[in-house]
């Protein structure tokens, strides 16, 4: 977590000091105009980032309710903790350096400071809005859906919403006293959040367990998989009910569009035949990487109970494998729109899917035997995992996942052309599928040898 935070801080600092000159020299555009245009999507992305990762304070205030402390103080303390969180401080590492550069380039200091304060107000608005939408999935996904559509319309030149929002952000600079508006909005949202928490600050009300009417879900269509159906049904329920697992599905959708950076020549550094395979692996394998890398951590809460039952490891692992295969096939079908950029683009996705199913699906399961990170599905804490998720064995396993298919393609590309390169990658995937049973037997042995280490790790309370 510390490494991730330092990486983000360093990236924001470099971008803050360098964005002005990068835009001016390489894009040949006015930097301040470009940043104001991008601010709409920046704020929306910040909201999405918070939704999945920022921990709400409601679970931290329970112990205080037994003490002689005024409710107002408890609520102010709880909301105040969110205000000084990393999610708010991070933005300063971009906007403060960028504001300094603007002043050095001759922009009036008072106007730049007013613009920065307005952005700061909007950041805190996001912070308080997240308190309300944190448990309202329908609202969040509806907003994300609208934003994705708007990005698509802008990309294809149909409608550019930023041409209407950019003048609003620029107005905070042009008319400095308008910067008070976002600050007032932040205060209003703070008051709303305060009232919301204070109303629910009772053990028998807002913080008590919610008793919803049970809804029966029919998963009988999975019975055709025999003993695997029990695990498949459990995993589908997991994906539908928990924020952490829902994030894997959201990221899987994001990964599908990751190929646009490679196939549209949007990034000059990615303009090459080998990068197509790299993109194909990610486009089709988003769910495989985000979900598969944490097997069996998804079941850490009841893993000791499972190990005490008459359950075959192979059946358990196969259920995860089938789930990843289904998701890979669905992603491949959805990614058919890459045909717009030529058959090579979609061929890379298809052969990437074949490699993911035949090789990478086994590798992520193998890596799971060494990743002993318990997942608490009741909170978004440790959303990126902790130090136990990183070790030499799991790092080495990334080589055949990403670099090996690129090397295989290169061997074919430089001998008989790109068609043969695609065929070679697909053949490796097919070979992995044909030897699935033998590979699973080896993986099963490793899981058994790591069983007691895994159980011990899941019992740790960090």
C-alpha cells in the first residue's frame, strides 16, 4: 500500500510540473484550456475511484457510541476523517505544482489561486457525495454508464460535452469570486452528510443489521456441471453481492476498452505488432487477472471450514477455472468492435483469449497458491491487497503471462509473417487446454502443500 501510494504521489507530482510543457510542446495546444476540458472526466474518475476504494467512516464510530461523547462530536470526527484521507490529499500533488507552473508562466497569481480553491471545493464535494452514493449501486452505475456514452460520443466526434463544461471551470479563473460557489457547495454537502449520519446514529437504527426480505435466485441451470455447480453458484452470488467483487467486474469492462490505446495508434509508443498481442491478452483477460489472482482469497472467511469438509481441491479449482473461461469468452465476443480497426486487431484479441484460457488461467490459479492475502468482503479496506500479495514466485509467474506470448508471436512474425505469429500463440493456448487435466493435478499438489500456510495466513488479524 505504501509503495502504491508513493507511486501515485510521484506520478501526480511529475505530471503536475510537466503537464503544461508536455501539452504545449507535443500537443501544440494551450495547456490551461486542455486541463479545463479534461477536468470533467477527472472529477468523474475521482468519484469512481472513491466509490470502490474509499472506506466510509460508519463502521469506525461504533465503539464511540458507548462512551459519554456528544453525537455531534462523533459525527464531526467521523466525517472529518474522510476529509484528511489520502483520496483528498492526492489531488494536491497535481494541482499545486500545476498552479505554480501557471504562475511562473505569467498567469495572475490571484486568479490561479481562486481556480485552485474552486477545484479543491469540487474535490471535497466528491468526498461528501461519495458518503451518500457509497451503498447505492444503481445510482453509481447509471452515472458511469452515462459518462462512458459521453466519452464514446466525444471520441467519434458526435458530441463534445467538455466544450460546454470547460468554460465553467475557466470561469473560476476569469472571475475569481466565483470560486466561492464550489466551496459553498462543499459546505452544503458536509451539512447534508452530517445530518444523514446524525439521524442514523443509533444502535437500533442506522448501525443495526439490515433485515431484508430474502429473494430466491434460481441457479438450477448450473446443475449440469455436477459437483462444480455448488462452487459456481457461490461465486456468482459473491460477484453480485459484494463491493470488492463487483469491482472485478467493473475493471473487466474497463480492460475491454484498454485496447483502444494500442489499436487506434493513440499512443505512439504502443504502435507495433508485439503490442497487439499484449493488448489482446488484457482485453480478453480482464476478469481472469482481477478475479483469478485472488483465488482462493475470495473464500478466506470460510476457507478453514471448507478444508474441514470432504471437498476435492480439483473440483474447487475447476469451478474457478470455468468461471474465468466464461468471462474470457464473453469479453472476446463483446470486443468484436475492434474489427473496425482491422482484422489484425480482433485476431490479437481472439488469440489472446485462447492463450488466456489455455495458459494464463492455469498460471493465475498457480499463483493463488502463493498469495495468502485474506479478503474482508465487508469493507473496501485493502482493496489493492497487502505485502503478502507480492513475492518472488508470483512476480516470476508474470513472465509467462505477458512476455511469453509476445515472444511466441515475435518468433512467428519474423519467420512466416503475422498470420503465423497469431497461429503460434493460439497453438500454445490450445496445447494448454489439451493438457488441462495434467496441469490441474500439478496445481492441486501445490495447493495441498501450501494448505497449512494458507490457513495460518487467513487466521492473522492485521
